[in-house]
C-alpha cells in the first residue's frame, strides 16, 4: 500500500508539471504591477514628547518617504492618518519655527503654529512649482489612550524642509520634442531616491506620461498616447539598461523609431552611464543598432540646430556701433560704422542675420537683415524696444526668420520674414503675463520653447505655445522670488534650461538659475561692481558681463572674473547669437 501511495503521488506530481508550458512568451506589465507592498510597521515616536518636539519630529520624519511616508504617519491619530494627503510634497525653507498657541485647557488638546517660508511644491507631474508665501500653518494635537500626544489635524499634505528634500529627491531631466520634432527639449522632474523607488523605472513612467504641465502645450512626445511598459526598466546581464516598451504607436516608421530612441536615450543620460537598449515588445526597435549612448542620437536630437559655430564669438554694442567681441573692432557694414546709432542688437543663431534697435524720431525703431548689409526698417514704432532675441531656424543651413522684442514694456512683437524678403511685426498673446508689470527684458531659449522675462525687476519663465499662426506665452512662473526679489537687471540662456542672471544685489551680482526655479548658484563676486548691466551666456562659451568698470568674463561659478582688454563705455551691451 505504501508503494502504491508513493507511486500515485509521483504520477500526480508529473501530471502537474506537464501543465506548465515549456515555451512561455513575456507578458507585458504596467507600472502598477511592479509595485510591492511592504507591511513593515514604522517605529513609534519617542515616549512622552511635548507638543513642540513632537511636531518638529513629525516634520523631520518626512525625510523618509518609504511606504507612503509611514514614518511621519506614526505621529498622527488614526483619523488624521486616513485623511492625510501625501501626493505632492510642499517644500519649505530648512529653518522653520514651531510656536505653541494655547487655546483653552491643555490637558487633552493643544495647538502648535508652524511658521516659515514656502519654497514651492511638487506638481502632479513631479515638476517643481515655485511658491512665494509666508508659511503659517496651525496643527492640532490631542492625547491618545496611552496619554501620548498625536497630531489630529496635520498640514494639508507633506511639508518637507528643503534640506530634507535635497537628501531624498533627485532631479532627473526628461526630454520631449518641440512641435516641429526638430529638437529635443529638457523637462526636469524630481523623483524619490531609492530604496523607495527605482529611478530608471520612475523615469520610464514619467516619460510615458508625456510633457509636464507647464510645457504640455509646447512640447510633444515621440511615444504614442497608449505607450506602456512591456517589462521592468533594469540593467541587463551585459550591463546595458533595457527600456522595454509596448503600444508605442501604430505607425512605427524608421524615422519615428529614431525619434523614440533619441528621446529615451537623452532622458536617461543623467541617470546612467551605461548603454541604453530600447526595446518594443521585447525586440530591439531598430534593426541596425542594438545599444545607444547620447552621442549616437545627437543628430536626431537636433543638437546641431542649437550649437553655435566656433567662429561666432559674440558681439558688443558700444557707442552706437556693433563690434566684435573677439577684438573690439567694428563689424563690416553700416551697423558696424555706427550709421544706425544702435542701442541694442541680436545676431541670429546661424550668424547670418542681425537685428538692431536704434533711436529715431523721439522713439525707437527696429532694423533687421543680413549681417554686413543694409538692414530693413520694420514698421514698428515705439517709445521703447527691448534687446531683440531670435527664434531658432528651421534647419541647420536655414537662417533665422523670426526675431522678438518687447514694445513699450507692455506688448511683445515677433517680426517674421516673408517670402519676398520683407520683415513684418506680429503680436504675441501675453494675457497671462500682462498683470505682472512692465517687461524690460525678454530672451527666447535657443530651442524656442521657453521665454525668460524681467518684469518689474523680477525674473519669470513662460512657455511658448504655438497654434498655427497664433503664438502665446503661457504658464508664467516667478523664479527665485525670495532670493532675487525685484533686483534683476539682465538675463541670458546658458543652456536650454539654465539662465545666467545679473542683478543690483551686492551679494548676488551674477547667478546661475535653473529655469524651473528650484536651484540657484552664485558666481564669484570678485572684481565685479553692482549693478551688472549686461550679461551674455551660451553653451561652450564664457559668460560675459558688463559692470560700471568694464567688460568681464568667467568660465564657471568658481572662476574669478577676468577683465577684458576691450574698452567699453557706460551703457554698452554684450551678446552671443540667439
């Protein structure tokens, strides 16, 4: 009988194994499938804490976002825990105050006032949104059954000091295309540092969701709207990072596949140094190449459109004349001789064209045309015109055909070239910007998707939205309001998402500011005198500034500013193409 039982067990086991397929196909999984549930209980707060200490420990506990901020939730009452929203952390300055506010008997309940300054918050898209407010948030506490204080009415969300945010979140830069699919544009986000999440997995999820809220009407994705993950984004056995997608789009042409590869590879360039392998349904997306590095996709990314020719070393406006930044000599043509009496100017990205603002008839006028030739006068009369700024051209060998300027501080004009060679002024919708005040400076990013503006001395960044012939500046955000205030004088784009800003502040004559507003780096103060009236910046170029004592240059934020041998007068202007 025992042998028969053993035999029966073996037969059952074999029949069960026979039901297991021997050649299974990979099964697509979505982001939700990759999440695991961790039931580890968060540590309880220290015993017998007074209300002030408990609130400060609660704020400190937000440094651990694991398991939906379980460490911070331990400081809440059960009812408060159910209601507390942790989706979009609010970032506050690292130095904050907790003030007791007695409101009646203190034996069972009390309140604590949380005071400080807001820095910003994370949006639903994981982008940083600046916020300029004083923080005054009341927290209510009550004793539990063990006579320990717990927070019964917490802040409306996670309030995280900036130092803790810096330690627990990482900036990642996604890339999406401009509307013409000619150039990739950075779109920065912030993700939790592991072990709370896998950064490559999170980057894939955010990439699939598309451009962030502020640039949703400006940028587009090469990935179709139904794109999902086919399998987890992770390192393969051979060291390559595998990004395995599915449902990327019906018309997967070779050109579209190249665009997807470029977008994915560029988006991981700041996350990994490994090769990136782009797969669709488990198969490599392009038959001629398996793995990619950022240098392999530079052409599809449109980097040649943004790169300045090595011969274009910048220019100056000095005493009405346009001069070379290389040696200070006037350029050829009437603009160089001073015939126009230039006040400001801009050179197109390809270097072939020039826009000049000059005084005429008690106001200002604009001339545009070929660099060393007679410039055409634009039918645009104004009391004031801001320094011009060029839109990128439509191709590597195409000259710039659109230049912007601010008219009388109250409207924005884009001057375009028609087929017959004439230049015509058209309006830009700035309804969302007009309430902020008079615009003194406007600089288009060299990819043409963002505009940086100085409005009443404050720095703003807006998105450039185009629908056929209608152009608008949307989603304006004030940048570094508490640090720069209303002291900004001049701005320029150092890269696609980084600005160089000059100000009248003695402690901050020149700064490097990230376009999303989260970070600011100080350049050296050495040798500079405030206010710094003009600044010029560009990729792979030294930053040039003009202060009351002359022209100065620096390569990095730690450099001592070096004086130029070129003499400039008061009111001179320095500029690079763009």
